[in-house]
């Protein structure tokens, strides 16, 4: 709130009044004072550190580890991957399905899932025509995500970043950055977008609508339940903002007209109107009351 100031005040000098600005959150603070200027500089520095710096840092860390967070599989060498994994787990020979994940050790779950992927690829390659092969593409793509999500949990080199990628599918390795930016847009950014106006709420509604589309299109979470819950959460945000807009319009419509520039419908409610608004109201009241006293 360091940058949100009310203008329209004057210092009271009748010959050459000087415009004054005061902080909306505390009218005892002069926005043009040297002390407040220092706090504005500090706020700008923190703006670079947190709202801009943190998402950028997240993206850099995730991008550098992208190949491990979202591992790619060479379909032509899945047999080699299985042989290597079997060697690391002292497990069965490639393509052997007679062992459980517990018997295969640490990589047992990933080994079985990779075996299923290899079987799907082999079935697609044996297809008689393109139409038959096309039926396997969606399953192969899904299984790659499942295998990748399993393998990355066994990579100690990216374990310290699991709080950034652990909840999301490998293909959405960047989603924590998207979520951080979305939260900042709905909180910090809206403070500077036409404060105390219906337009501010409309901007929030547009952000919520875009979030609904984005989550519905991508489905970024590993667990389907999380995707469903995230979708409902976006609808709740949209509904809350829409209700707030309706309440604001209803309140504005029921208030009497006024010349107040910031708060239409609330006479003398704007601090920026200062003594001039109250003086005008007093003068009007006096002028109206004088004839009745005379009579």
C-alpha cells in the first residue's frame, strides 16, 4: 500500500496553496515526505525480489532440471532401459512380468510401468495399418507420463525441488510458476488496478475465467482428484468476485447522487474532497435554513 495515495489536499496557504498527497491506509503519512520516499524505494526493491524474483527463480530451477523432472523415453531403446533398470534392482530379465514391485526393490514400480509402456509400443509397431496404430498413441502418451512421474521420485539430484514439481504431471513441470503468477495477479496486481472501482473487480473476474479455462484444458495434477478440486476452486473464486460486483453495483444504485469524484453516491465520503466538500454542504444547509429563520 506504499504507492496508494490520495491527492486533492492543500496545505492551507491562501496565496499559493501547495497540493498534498496522503497515504490512503494512514492519512497522517505525507506521500511526498523524504521518509515515505525511502519506503517507496524499499517497496520497489522488494517488488523485484518477491513478485518478480521468486517466480523467476522457480522457473530457472525447474528449467535447469527439466530433463529429469519430465524425462523423455526413446521408444526404440525401451529394452535397453528395462535391462539397465533390472540390473540396478537385481530384478528379472527385460519384459518379464512375473515379479511384483516389492520383489523388484526400489525401482520395482517404475520397472513394471516401463514394461507396460514397452508392451504398448510393441503392440503399436505390430499394427496392420495407421488406424489400428492410432488407437495406441493416447495410451502410450499417458503411460509415458506415469513412468516419468514414478522415475523422478528416485532421482536424488532433484529431490530438493520436489515441492515445486511433486504434485504435477511431468509435462506440466512449470506449473508452480503459473500458479504463483496467478495468485500474484489476483492479490498484489489488483491493488494497483483502478482501486475502489467496479473495473477492479471485473479484472479479477476475467483472471478467474481464464484460470477456469487453463485448469480445464491442462489438468496439471498427477491425481485426478486434485484436478477436479482445483477446477472447483476456480469457480468459487469467480463466483465470489461476481457476487462482490453485484453488491457494489447494488450499493451504488441505491445511494443518493453526489458530486464526489471517488465515491459516487456517498456525499462527502471521499477524504480527498477534504474541507471543501464539508464547507459546501454547510453553506448549502445555511442558505436553505436562513429564509425559514427570517420568516
